[in-house]
C-alpha cells in the first residue's frame, strides 16, 4: 500500500469522475494522469476506485496524481498538507476534474459491514444486489474483512482492487528504549510488510494529529507476518503523549497514549509477570489480561517487567492472541521483557528473534539476538540487569563468557541505590518441573556462576520465572549460605533491614499452567506457594524502602495480596 492509508477511522474511498461532455471526459483521462505508483484503478472509463481503507490527507491524494492537481473542499477551501479530504472534494487540473466520495465504514480490524458492500456495489456498478441475502452462498459472516471484499470484487467484476487491511497494525507494545528511560521503543505487527512505517506523536490525550511529530521507523518480515519499529525521542519527563502507528502513505491505526516517567520519581510501582503462556490455545492471553485487569486498578503502574515464556508456542496466532488480548495495557504501559525457553530453545528453528521482534529496546553489543538478548536500564533509583539464560556458552550450561563480561562491566558502572536482576531460569527454586530444580545441572552451573556476582555487586533482588510456583528466599550470600538479617513489620509487611545477601523471588505463574513444589531445602525460603495462576508481583520503590506484594486475582479481578515483604536501607 503506497501513499493512501491515512487516519484511524477506516473507510473505503471511491473517486468518481464528474465531467460535462465527451470532449471534457477525454481531456480528463488525458490530463488527470495517475502517478506510476498510484493505487487508484480506472474502472468503466471514468470512475477511479481504490480499495485502501482509511481517511486520506490532501498531500496523500495529490501524490496519487504526482502533485499536479488542486484539491478544493465542498466549501471552496483549497486543501493541502495534512488536511483531511472530505467527501465531494474536487480534484482538478485545468478543465478536467473528478469528485471524491468517502464511502463505507470499516472498523479497526478491517471488518466491513455487508450492507456497506451492497451499497458500494450498487453505487459503482449500478447493480441491484443485496450481499446480505447472498451471504450463505458467498460463505460470508460478520468476521469477513476487506481482503474478502477485494477477492469478491475481483471475482465478480474482474477489477484489480487492492485492500489496505493487510497493514492494519496490531500487537503493539511499548518499551523504554534507552538505558536511562528517556526514549520509547514502539513495535507493531501487520499481515503484510508496511513499506513506510512511522509513528505520529502529539502532546496530551487527543485524536488530533494534524500538528503531530512523525517518527520514521523500519520494518522486516517475521514468521508469518511483518513487524515494524520506531524510536520516540525528545520526550519530556512526566508528560502524557498520544500516538498512532501506521504508514506515512496515509494509513494510521487507532490512537493510544502513554505517560513518561518522572525524571527523579520519589516513588513508583512496576508489576512483574512471568510464564503467561497457556497450553490450551483456546484461552491464550486470558490469564495475562486478568492479571493486568487486577493490577491496574489496585496499583498506579509505571511500567511492567516480564520474566519470559510469554507464549507457549511461537506461531503468529499465539503471539497475536497473547498481545492483542491485553492491547489496552500494552499500548499504554511500557513492558521490559527477557526471553524464556518457550520463545527460544523449545521453539527450535521457529524461535528466531522472538524477543527482538516483539519488544523494542536498545540491545548492547552481543554476538546474536536470535535466541534472546541481554540489556539493562535504570528507572528512578533502581538499576535493572536483564539477563538471557537461554544463551549458554559452555558445556556445563552456564552463561556465555560474553554475557558474564558484560554483566560485570554493567554492574561496575552502576551507582543506583537499588539493583534488581531479571532472568527466566531461577538459580534458587524448589519447583518440581520434571525433577528437583535445585539439582538441575543448568541451575547448578548458573548458580555457581551468578550467585557470587550478584552478592559481590550488591544486587538486592533477583526476579525469575520458569517453574510456575511462588517462592521468596531469605537473604543468601555468594556461597549459598543464608544470611541472618533483622526484620520489622510495618502495616503487615515484613521488611529486611539492609540485608547483606540477595533475595530471590518470582511472580509465580501469570499464565494458566500451574505446577507443584518439590519439598527440598525448605530452610532457604521465607514463603512458598504452588497451584496458582494469573499471579504477579507489584513492586513499589521509595527512597529508602522497597515493597514487594505477591498478588493473586480472586472473584474475577479483585486483588488479594497473598504475601508482602520488602527491604529497608
């Protein structure tokens, strides 16, 4: 789709020629020449039609005629630039003119009401046809899309109609792009490649993008669809922005908004999810949405963290259902994710750049991002190191030397008050899985490798997933020893007073695949729970206090805080 596709109210656009006589008609065909890349198609000598869905700007429509025409609105106003073209606008050059007709409502997903198809066919072909009556014969139902309209018109009329639904944006996610959380990385997917991907951004909550700033992006094809990405910069701390993604040729998705974090927040909250996948494809994404719906009213969420295994399998359907089901949240709240084994090692050759293709964050120099990647960021007074535990570099399943070198260098430069590590595979877990996780060879190798580093550089908390259970350890040093620490209870929450060791914990299981505990090494754990689904952590950070709530939705979306603990320092 080139040049048309403008706006978030999707429409069919028909352009009909209005001429005085045969001579003028010939002049029109001669003088109103379409550009070589135009999507308009000449039908029945004097009618132009485009199957592009979306409102259209003056500049885009003029581009269809190589910018050789003048546009005049029904009120006599000459249109240009980003001005939207209304019905009955006249496109003229010399004595030749055509009139624009905007026709047929289309929703965000590209679904077209069959009665609109009927009316459209009556208008362009003078046919007395009722598509709704013929729905059974055509195998149509309420879910038919513009692509189906395109196919139908090709079959019954021979017209070469191109429909813009193939680049309708979906699976939109936001992430903090840079290490200091001053830029936003946006990524979205579409059925076909978006040739001119871009994001428009306006200040405040609005659907008026006439004065918006446009950020150009890039696009690439993935497994079964295409994804586009852009980086939003020059954003002010604490300010709310509206945005829409799409194609500079003119097609834009629905608007959404986000609020940038404060430059130096005195308090903020992030939620942490893990293992949102479902083994039953029929309920993919439902538990994830339930967790969001529970967390959102209970906490003022600044951003989210995901410990991996977003989906059970990496096919386009699973990703679409998982992300689209929670689109109201993912389009407005930045999410920072690490890869799980289901996006990488379990996926085989299909697990190619899954993290990279669904979350847009800056990637430090590393050999490959095909099976996930490592990175870090600082929000407020908390530094996060996001590890890739699916990228082993040695025969004993420990992490690659490249990642360990980066980790030490990153922590060496860290001067934030709090430090949190995020990884998919835990190194202190009593989950069962197929066997006792404590004795898993990969866990043993990573524990020997990472635990001393975490302790040496004063990491406060390690968030992990994978085992689908909840645990919270006592503080542990770099040699697998439990470290004694004084505690105090404030409003029912148990706080450790500046412990010398690292506390390891997990959000449990945000998805639907609950698992059981393995009864080993109970002395390491302050709290344990299994058998839960839809669970998450809500972490509130203040200047000298960090509070972690382990939450489970009850009675639909009511939030029950099952365990609450924290650190004071």
